[in-house]
């Protein structure tokens, strides 16, 4: 059968460079993960912790237990107030029957009912706020379940974020995630580690699995990890201008993905 029009895929190179796990789990990168997560969760009211703060965080389980106890207490208070309200209204109806001789008592009871109504409204507001505060944690629980059921999804999101940062469009990222090799005749890719663009010509881009860890992905340019390629280009530029590239690289911060 004719193979005209069919795409040919490049065979994986088992000797290609590998991304070290220490790079992924570096302190600065972990802070970057926390920062990007906090930005995404701001719409739910979640705020990023203050770096250096001595405040201690409670774990999710403890927070849920405390939140559950608070909700149960609020529900009990609401039920008590509703019972008090019903009893008070019953007493008010009795006072109405007494008319003039019970006027003063009626006014006092009416004020009491108003006060209880305000207390009930306040508690209902607190309960609603507690439910809203719980929503981000429930969303995170669901996200964790998705990651557990589909382990590669978290890694695909990480590599997709890297592709966008260096300059690829959403459509290009979709093709890369499908395993398609993209050809670049000429263009520029952005290194957020070095905060500058590097020219690229006649190159092939592809997302591949780490040879020693099939659960990890990396973006390769002509078979070389794109992050390593950026560093090599940066060192070449430094040497061109008479600067010791290795010394400059040692001073730079670890890259955040």
C-alpha cells in the first residue's frame, strides 16, 4: 500500500540526555509550584502563604474535621434558635389575645423575636461562608483523585506549561502532546531561566518520555532536552563576549517549571 501522506515518527534515542529529578524537586521549583497553584486558586479565595512567616499550617484532614465540627455546631445553634423562635411566636400569639393588659409584654417579646431573627441571620451567613471556604479544598481533593487515576495528566500539564512559556501556541502544544514532531525552519524560543530569546533553525521539537522514568516527560530539540539546549546556547553567548559561562551559570538560580 502507498505510504504517501503518512507521517514518519523519529525513533526515540535511548542515549539522549535526561532531566535529573533533583532539578524538578529543587526548593525554588517547589516554591514555583506553590505560587502557580495559589494563583490558580485565587478565584476560590485561597491566598499564598507569606514566606518566612512563623504561622503553622494545619493539614487538610485536621481542617476538614474542624470545619465539620463548626458546621455541626452552627446547625445545632440554628435548630435551637428556630425552636426558640417558634416558642416565642407562640407566646406572642397568646399575648395578642390578652391585648391591652399584655401590651408591654408583647412589645418586649417582639423585640426579643427581632433579636433572635438577627442572630439566626448572622449564623446562616457564617454557615454559608464556611461552605464557600470548603469549596477550594473539595476542588483540590477532586484534582488529586484525577491525578491518582490518570498519573500522566499532572506530568502533561507540567510539560504543556513549559511549552507555552518558551513560546508555543496552544495548537502546537496539542500536537506535541499527541506525540507529533514539530519542525521549525527558523524562529526564536524564550528561556525563562535566562530571560532572553535564542534563535533556532532547521530543528525538530518533540515530547518524549524519560528513558529511566516512563512517568516523566521532557521536551527535546533535536534529541536534546530543551532546558539543556538553552544553557548551552547561553554559555556560547557568554564565551562569545568573553564571559566565563560556567561561572555565570553557577550564579544563576535553578529553573522553575
